[in-house]
């Protein structure tokens, strides 16, 4: 049975939200944007080939994005590394100019592909009505996060947005959760964190002293849920109770 997480709407109550695949359907948006950019830079690709390579870019089997969250690479280095791996795997010609053209094409491509989940704005409305502090904590960069939120019409939705490059470290490091709470003016013990990744989001938040909620939108895994984590399938299950 799913336990619905309640958050008491009293002074200091706070809600922190992951962004990618929690608020924005980044998996779909990123794959579509990558496919479009790949075709612009390498026009010899068919649409089907570009879609396949867009999926590979998103999956990132080499782990460039994880290396970025550890602080081993800059955001730009991980993006260039991911693209180079895709291009090499596909046997395409590569030059630094290709990388620059891909990056130039990225913002309009991603903006046009951005999808916000239907349950996001109702959640933000309930939180505002209950007087709950709302912030975001993401492992993405400040620049890319700003692009996502603007494209999704969520630029003014949060009191604070904490990113990996502004913090200097990312989830699952407990310092990321603590710093996000500090920026929000909240204490971990009265903060609920909601994210789509079981370990990096929900478990890590619980270990940092927050209430960890795993948003399992797609139900694609049967992973057991630790007792300290609540599992939900939609943001509609996040409720606010006034004491």
C-alpha cells in the first residue's frame, strides 16, 4: 500500500523538488532535442538514426553526467564528452566546430521540446495555498536549469533553485540537500524532498535528514523501497495538512 506523504503547513514547513523527470519530462524532451540537433549538424543522418542516437545521448552509458555531479568534469565537458561518444559510436566525422554547432542549436531545440507534467502546477498551487516554502534542487547546471524552467513556464515557481555548479557538489551528497534547505530558509527535519531517482533522490534525502519521497512515474522498476522512503506514482499524492 502506498503511503501518502503529508506535510504540515506550519511555519518552516518546506518542499524541495527535483526537476528532471519530476517536474519536466526531461527524458522525452532531451532525446527529442538531441535528435534534432544531431540532424542539423550531421544532415546525412535519417530521422530514425537521429532518434536512436538521441536516446543514446540521453542514456549516457559512459557516465559523463555522473562524473559532472561528482565534480570531475565541468558541465560543458560532460556535454561534449557525451556527444563525442555518440558521434564516435555512429562513425560520424567529428570536429570542435561540430560541437559548437550542436550547442548553438541546443537551446531552441530543447525549448521547443520541453514538456511539463500535468500534476506539477496543481502541486505548486496546493503548496502556495498552504503557505509551504517551495524550492528546487537539481544536479543540472544553473544555465541549463534556467532554460528548462523558462521553457516550461516555471521560472518564478520557486523561492530558490540549487544546482550542482552553484553548490559545487550534487546529489546524493548530503551537503547538497542541507545547502538547498539553508538557501530555502528551512530545516531538513521539516522538509520533504521529491525526486524520480530512488537512490540519488529519495534515499539520499532521507539519509540527509529530510523526508524522502520517490516519484515512480513510469513504474519501470520493481526495486524494493526502503522503509525510510515513501513511494508515489504522481505528485497528486503529495498533500498538505494544516495543523
